């Protein structure tokens, strides 16, 4: 554990993976701001920094789930209408119906959670507050904005994004 940026992580494999990802970010930061590289290269470094930052955050949130929640906490109970029968059509968009109102229990599978899902889960369980939720969601959006397909313009990650957001995430 000596020299780790994550000494509170007791799992040695997770701690080493977190330290390696963090070290990768530290190595990339000077390249992302260097005059030696063109804007495309610096943009690429910043994209990688965002991906690694999101990975670290996601791992730390999963660590929180493991430490703070149990199997029962991962169960959602909702209600669903089954055997629906229309009693009366009020309009094209409004019906009076009858049916069975049943409880539906679904278990959240941790291995199916992504950054947005785990962030929402921890907020709903009041383990993280609105401020941290919003900061994590910002990182999620930055990471997801790197997908090439859905853009209508060329996506870049200028220096101000990485600096401004890293400062806001640190507070």
C-alpha cells in the first residue's frame, strides 16, 4: 500500500489498477498541454485522460457499492398493471382501464451497471449527494461525447475543458 494514491482500497489488484490508471493520466497531462504537439494530438491525449478519469471514478463508485450496500439494497420494487381491460375510451389518448396491480421485484445486476447507472443507484440510496452526482455525471457526459457516430460537428476537447472540469471535480 505504500505510495499508493488509493491506500483506502484494500483489494491489492483494484488498488494497483487504480494507481496504474492514475499514473497514466499524470503522464499524459503534460503532453496534452505541450506546444510540441498539434491540436489533434493534444485533443487525443485529453480524450484518453477523460476515459481514464471516468474509469477511475467508476471503479471507486463500485467500491462504494461493495462497502455500503448489500444484496437487498440492489432490489427495486415497482408496480405494474397486468391483465389490462379497457372499460371506456375517453379519447384517442385517454382510457379508463381495469386490471391487476402487482408488485414487480427486479434485482440490479452490478456487472450490468455503467457509470450512469451506478451514479444513479448511489444517489437514490443517499450514499452520494447531488453535488457529487452532478460532477460524476459531467465526467460521464464528457466520456460519452467521444463516440464518433452521433456528432453533427467535429468534436474536440480543448485545454479549458480538461482544466475547468478537473478543478470543479476536485471541489
